[in-house]
C-alpha cells in the first residue's frame, strides 16, 4: 500500500514540479488531499478539557453549519490522558475527564458524521507535562506501535504528534516522526498525521514526505501581532506544500481573545491563501454570529481547499501593506491585500500583482462583501486598519 502511494506521490510531484522533497521516505498514511478542516480543543480550552466539551464542540460543528462547509475533524489536544498506562502498557483516557473513554467519544463524534483526532508525542512527556500544566509522562517513546494500534482501535482519524523536547529523550526528529508514521500506516487505518517539531524552521525536505502537515511556527495567540508575525514567517514556504502535505501556520484564533472582526477576517483570509489546515480554535457552542459567518464563508473556504499547483505567496512587501496571491484552478487567483497598520491604507494593485502579468480586463469579486467590480488597469484598493481585502480575480473573457 505504501509503495503504491509512494509511486503515486512521485508522479504527482513530477507533475507539479516539486523536486525538492526527499524521495527516500514514502508517503504519509492519511490522504489530506486538501488542507484538513475541523476543530481542536487547545486554543479554546488549553488543558481544561473533558468529554462534555468535546461532545459540545461536535454538536456545535453540526448545529452551526460548519460541517456543511467542510469542517470534519474534532481533535482532542493535550491533557486527555490518565497519568499512567494500564497493566498492558496501553494509553488510556483520564477517567475523571473522560469517564466513558476515548472509544465512546470517537463513536459519538463519528455518529455526527465527523472524524475524531487525538494528541501524542514522540518523547516521554507531552508539552503540558513538561510545562507543569498536567501530571504524568506519557509520550509514545518505545510504545509507538502499541499506541498506533490503540488509536486505530478507538477509531482515531487524525493524530497531532507534538515534539515536546523529545531530543532530551534521545529521539532524532526525522526518525521519531517516521516511526509513528510507519506505525500508523501499518494499522491500515487512514489517519491524517500532523507533526510539530520545535524549533520549527527551516522546513527540511523530509517533513512533506513523512507527514500530512507540519507546523511552521511556535504557538499562535489571539492577537494581531501573533497573527501577522506568523504570516511573516510563511514567506517562501510555498515550495513545500502539495496535496497531502501542507504547511501548518497553527490553528485558528478566529473569535478568540482580543481579535476584532476585521482582524479575524484577515487571519482567516491569509490562512486560506496559505492553503493552511483550517482548525477552528474557538468555543463553537458559544460563538458570535460574526465569528460563525467568518468560519463558514464558503468562498473563502473554497480558496483554502483549491489546489492549482502552489500555496499562496507574497508578491509585495510594502511595510504595512502586503499583497499575497494564490493560483486557483481554472486560472483564477485569490488575492489578499493585507493592511497591518493602524490607519486605513489605499494602495494601487497592478494586474501583474493580481497574478495576470499579461494585463487585460479583470473581474474582481470581494469575498467578504460580495461586491463584484471590473478593472482594465491598476486597481485602487482601500483596506481598513488591521484588516485584509480578499478578492477572487478572473480574466474577463
Ligand atoms: C504545544 C503545541 C500546542 C498544544 C500544546 C499542548 O507544543 O504547539 O498547539 O498542542 O503543545 O501542550
């Protein structure tokens, strides 16, 4: 199975011109042909999780219409484990937080037409253990095959495998992440495999061959500085992304903390242009209508899920104003004009910056307002402070 996938992957890479990926390692276990979409518990709850909160998130994904636009994974992050393994060495859920166990929770999530994700680490301790936020030391080191088998038996569809200083346990990153990839593969279950190695940069060639996604930065926070700082660190990373293997600028903070509605829309716009996994990180059962509308904007989600040979890349870095372009299938371009500054900016964007170097008439659809306009030459774009305008641009035929 792996060999066939490897061949398919090699052909696919030749077709899209990605030559830099290490050819020795075979393809990862999950498919993730488009960036994974779903929800993860960490940004909303941190360590303070239990089965009721996860069930409530699954309920809300359905009730709020997120499932209908493609959100499917419900992922339990760190702090789900009992502080010791059982007598056979199996991981188990904290009986106080998850009294019905993980299999029952996965069944519940699957019963909603969704998929279930979980969190583990290649060393001996999870990041919350290391940070003193949660007792125990329950990394998968030495238990990789056993843990993968347990996850498969529970019905896990997505694994976030978080480095958490595994080097202190003598783990080498590529070997450690590959070990779990192989263990997952051998279960025969399609599991999306998401890795996070700290420090994150530079992305090395083995990552897209081992995992379906890999974090490119440290943890996001619900602030404008954090979001824009992460955007800065995505420049040039587009060379690594391809169907089945995605750069991960971290989970969404839409609707969290002090982010304003404009900032949330800008954050979501950029993540879509970056072909990022879209993992909501807010309380789905208590979100505002504005937040719900951001997360369920089908036009913006369609930009994220579209693949035409490249994730978006920066074509202008003008201080406060940046322009990012993502080629879309059928020849359209998604274009984000980002204003990081504290006052309204008006800037002229050329046809070449819109991704049409030959010029000609263009049709621009603003994906947040729905307004459609035409252009024959450069376009004056006005962007509010701490905001982005996101267009879908087509050549007028
Ligand atoms: C961090 C990770 C976060 C979260 C946390 C849990 O390393 O970046 O997303 O998973 O660990 O302890």
